């Protein structure tokens, strides 16, 4: 029997939980038949689910699972009895992601998940069966057209590019491999002759793009299209975040998160460029404090801004 991928297993588990919880102890055979898994796979899934919960991982915030006398029970943690307060953006994101679970084999189209999504859709004010128009960050038509033609013709491009992390612009010559969209942005994956390495560039930061006569050979290995990949030698910083700064954990690739006794979190993240960190700290204001790293970054950046206004 082929091994189930981690993604497929996660989708099965997410669909399985609300169905089992709503049916008050269905039989093992019924669950396995409905979700296309063996009894051993079901036990492995439930063993994993038993560890799911929230900090500080006490019994009241852990999901309870049980198999006895050929039947399966899943009981939600006490945490789930309290209604979540979502922003419109959070509600729409949850609706879009959770709606895909209804397509997983075994999901109940009229079960608790479907009913919950219907209520959420009404609260957000959308029809989950309608297509959503995703608005990408605007990019000049001539820039994206130039890059796409250069990709198809294997032609080098000279561009003037603004680096957000360094807060500076420079002229670069690139071999563009692919133009793609991710997280609401347009990117070009390319070999950059300035740094003699592969890079990803956001197209909305390209101020000018000029195709050159020089061509290049297609790469033998497909480039990694990960939008951001921290390097081992990149600087790390630890921040104490107030509850209102939770969006940092959700928006940026943090390397560690710990709950703080008084509320909020201590997070560890990569700050490869000082200018990027300063902008983040200025945006956060009193909701963040550097506990390990350049503690003076925010005050120095604020001082420079004030001097410009003076």
C-alpha cells in the first residue's frame, strides 16, 4: 500500500476530527471505511492528535482522544468552547482554507464543519461557493511583460532594483528563470550576476527593466521558489511581543515562539538586514521590545526620523 504523504495525512486528520466528534463514538470500522485508512493509520493519527493543544499544554487546552470497545471518541479541549473573535481578514482566510477540507474523501457536506463554514461565510459576508478575485500587488505592465518575454526567450535583463531590506537601489543584470505569484506578490526567480548567485526579486520593486541581446542557458536544476529562505549566518533577534502584535508570528517566518507569563510572546526571528528590523520595530512601537540583539535599533531609527522632520 503506498505511503500517505504528510499533506494528505493532515487533510484527512482535519476532516476526520469534526466528523468523529459529532458522531459520539462511531465504530473503528466505520471511521476507517469513511476516510480510507487502516486501523493502524487511524491509531497513529489519533496519537498525533492527542498532542495538539495550546500553551501551556495543560489538560484543559489539549484535545482528548480515546479508542475503546471498537469505538472512537474525540472530545474538544475546553478552549474550543469559547468563541473566537476574528478580524474580517482572518475570517476570510479561515473560510478559504477550511472550505478545501470539504473536498477530502469522507468529509460530510452537511456536517459540523460545513455548518460552521456557512455561519462564518454569513458573518464575513461572502458566498463560499463563489469564486474570489485575488488582488495582486500592482506591477507596471511593461516590467512584467519584459520579464515574461525574457523568460521565454532566455534573454538577460538589466534592471534597476530597490532592495527593501537594505533601503537602497542598484542596477543588476539577471538571467530570469521564472515569473510567478506568491502571497499576493509577483516575483521573478533569476540568476543575479551582481552577487553571482540565484535570487528572487519582487517585481513591484523593479523600477526599470531592459532586455539585453545576451542570452543564457536554461538551468539544469529547477530553482527553489521559496520566497524567503534564512541563511545559517544571518543575524537572529529575540523580541518580546504584546498580545496585539500576534500578526508578527503569523506574517513572518519565526524560528521560536514562547508564551510569556503575563501575556504575549517571546519570538526568535531572522533579521538579515538592519533596515528591515528597524522598520518592523517602528511599526510595532510599544508592542515590541528587543531582548536579544540590537536593543538600540528602534530608538536610533526613531531619532533619525525625528531629525529629518526637524
